[in-house]
C-alpha cells in the first residue's frame, strides 16, 4: 500500500468455469461497467505479469459470463477458479467532490472533531440508505454512517477522516 492507497484494485473474482469452451463465471466487484467490455485488460495478480484480455462478457444470474482471449477449454478455465481480477488503481475514474473509492478510505485514521481517535477504517459497508465506514481500534469498532452531517472532513493525502462527535455513535 502506498500513501494514497493500494496500487491495484480488485474488480472481480472468477467463481468457476462455465461449459467446456473456456468461459468463466465472474462476480463483479466494480461498479464501472466497462471493466469487462471486450478488449479490456485485467490481471490475475497485483502486477502486470499475468494479463488477461476480455474477448466477451454477458450477464448471467447477477454475475457475468466472461471469455478471455487464449482461454479455450474447461481445463484452462478451471485453473483460474477463485482468482481475483485486478486493474491498476490509476485506472479508476475520478469521482465528484466528496465521493471516494473504497480503496482510498481503507486505512485512513478516524478522529472526532474533538480530537478523540476512533481507529482506522478497515471496511466500507454499502447499504441502500448510505455507506457505513467501520473504524477499528483496540477498544473495538465504531460504525460511522457516511453522511454529510457526520463526516466533517476527508483528507486523503494525510490519510485522515474527521467526524462529528455524536453521542451514542462515537462513544459516551
């Protein structure tokens, strides 16, 4: 991980082979629709040594059926089962102001506006209403709703998040 977060982002996970012609079932982990467009390059490791090029992708039961160039049979597809698919973090599109990618927030220290440390963000939970940031400290975890009324400042270069002191949410 660098100061600005990881260099690689997991965008999918290969679940299993599908059929006998090299197609695989992929669980997408990205909201960027073009990640699995024909011609896209994905990587099975967090380096550029194991590149896969998407030949075709189509929806399948809430997941995708993906064919990669050069993967022509079930044996080759089975060898990829369980692998995560990565892209360089530099390929993440820019978000509007006050919106952040999960990989940018994980690892940031969380402090209240009164200076009390709540730990560091270890997970982002996506809910229909709003995201919830999970800050982990030795004393336990704090669930922080990602709302403008609660989150006062996000300073990515400093890897720090300031939240409003809220009784019951951030402790006594």
